[in-house]
């Protein structure tokens, strides 16, 4: 078994255990993490990057009652624009590479496509593919999961980096279900580009069942098929490069975690079995909710997963607990966020106040982000409309709020009463102290249908998520629970 250390020179990724024992999750940008890893240390890379779909993806947390979504949190964005940052990355990429195949491929694409969102996506991807090529062992393989939106460009980039002679397969993964366009054929396949680093590589053929017609024919002909070649009916047929026997995850699938674009574990098991042996190191730099990690763990491979989205890791944590895979998560980088864990929220409020704000707004059912330019500076991030009036929501990231923040927000609530605002909720990353609660209590109460609610609540996201009405979260919560007739 290979015991190569996969530690980079700057020690960003540690591997004291040797690669046969590595189970590392990194929260952060994969480019930075991969740059910290040692060269030629990885046996297999599977990557399933955003496809340039121009969509924002959301995580659905299920409520205890089953399928009914309890809350949506923003997950990753797949929206690209050409901006100053892209120009800078292009500069980095071309530095010393203009005469290399990859430099020429990128220059050619730039001429063809121009500086637009597709090119921004490709420049970002190229920098990562360069690192992946460096990390792979001489016997290693990479599987790049993409779709027809950008697969043709990505294939050219991969040819330039890995060499056309190392292109092994274009796997067509066919699935069913989902929507159908009115004026086009239904798009029901993804593409998985398989390259190896060189000519000597690990490949364990996979087999699939023969059709009943083939089985009958071979049985009739005494073990040979129509071409007079022997067929091992028990072992099955050598697998093709189009896979239609693994469907995409449907909404009702028990495997679903709620994380968008989650892939089936069986798909990853097939890839890992084909291109690695027990104890080998598998890297997924866009690991999402960790499908690759689950498959690698079940098949006794070492693994490294990276995702920039802290929520992805909290979903993965739950998944490993549920599967009882029996290991301790070794998470590096930013804290992951467990929606029920106040400390996680506090860390997120400090580390990434903008994400904190977006996460909170999407957590409150029926809350619409407030985007009124005239109101900029008032600190209103969202509004919940109840039949009896509006409740405005303010979200404050950072390491806590002061009494003045509460008083300022109260003034905004009062100032907006002419516009139908009846109350406000201020959400912060830290448990409010008595002084803050007292300042909020000075706003008094609102009486609705004989029940009295705090006019101004100061709460943490954990209370919002727990549906906890005890800390003055009553007004919006009452709306959420349909007590005020909100449908
Ligand atoms: C298509 S999803 C992967 C889904 C995954 N295969 C699964 O089964 O759950 C793409 C993931 O890439 C992550 N991502 C996007 N840009 C990234 C970056 N620069 N570094 C690390 N992760 C990134 C997103 O947060 C998202 O979770």
C-alpha cells in the first residue's frame, strides 16, 4: 500500500496517517486547498463542478413531518460573469504558459468565445484542472462530470492538459424524470470525461447483466454467442460507455439529502471501483454533500473532499451519522453550519456576514428579501407580510449587536408604521443579553386576535429554525404557524 504523504510544502494539508488512512474534508476554495497538496499523491479525482447553468441552488431541509420542506437555505451559485477578477485569473493562467498546449487552447477559446460568462467559467475551471493534473499519480485517473453546456470546451482543455492520447472515455450517464422542454428533445444525460495521467493506469473492468435474449441465445448455443465467442453469463457483459441503469435521484428517493445536484452513490461506486484499488486516495474537489466520500468510505478507500459551501458539510455530517459509517469527521477550514447549533451560526456570522444574512432570510418562511433602494441604510433585509400588516426583518452579522442597534431598528419600525409595518424582528448571530432584550421590550406589544406579541424581537437563527416562540419570536412565528391566517 502506498504510504506517500500528500502534504504540500506549506503544510496546508496534513497527512500524518499516510494516505491509506486519510479522511479529510476542507471547507474552502478548492484551488487554494489543492495548491497546498503534494504533487502525484492522488489516485483518482472525481469532480462534479457547477455546470455554468446560470442558477442559484438551494438546500432543502426537511421538517420532522417528512417530505414537507421545513426551510430553504441558499447553497452554491452557478452564475458567472466576466469581471476584473476573471481578467486577473486569465493573467495568472497565461503566465509562462502561452507556448504550452493549454495556453494555446485558452487563447483560441478567448478568440472564439470572447470575454463572457462562459469564458469566465472556463478560466476558473482551467486553473483547477491544472492542479488536478499535478496532483494525480502517474497511474491516476480523472473523471470530469459535466453536461453538454460546456463539455465540448472542457474536453479541449483536458486534451491540452492530459494529452489527447490519454483520453479514455466519454461516459454518457442517461437518466429519466424531471421536466420536458416544449420545443426541444428532452435533455436526459450528463457526460463524464475520463482521462488518465499516462499509459499505465488502474482499470478494473465492470460488468453488467446480459439481456434475457442474450442469455437464452448463449444457453441454446452451448455457451457461445452469435460470433462464436464465449460468454461468461455469471460474470456479465463488459460495461459500455453509456450507463442507463442508474437513475438520477428523484424527490422521493430515500438517498436524497436535500442538497441540490446530489449524485447517486451507485454512480460513484462504479467509478471508484473501476479506477482504484482498496486503500487508494480519492479526491473530490467539489464534493457537495459528499456522495464521493460515502462511496469511498464504503469501499475502503482514503479520501479528501473539498467544498466552499459550509452548508454542504453540515449536510454531509448528518449523512455520515445516519449511515453510521463509524469515523470522526476531520474538518478543516471554515466551520460547517448545523442549523440547530448556535455556535455554528455565530461563527458564520463572523466569518461570512453576507452569507449569514442570505441564509437567515431564506430560513424564515414567507420572508421576501427587501430590495428598495430608497430604504438603503435602514437595515431592513426582509419583510414578512401578514394579513394584518408587515413585519420587517433585520439581520446583523459580525460578532454581536449593541443596544443602539436595537434602538435604531425600533425607530425604523416606528417610522414605517404609516406603511403598514406592525413589528420587527432583529436576527443576530449571538444570544441576546438581558440589556438587549429589555431594549427590545420597550417597543411594547401588538395585540392580534386577543393574543399579545412582542412588537420587536431579538432572536438567533437557531430559534427561528427550532420554531421556538418563547423568546419574543411570536409575531412572525404566529404568521408562520398560520395562526394569523397566512396560507
Ligand atoms: C454540482 S455540486 C456537487 C454535488 C456533489 N457531486 C454531490 O453529489 O453532492 C458542486 C459543488 O461545488 C461547490 N463549489 C463551487 N465552487 C467551488 C470552489 N471554488 N471550491 C470548492 N467547492 C466549490 C459548490 O458549493 C457545490 O457544492
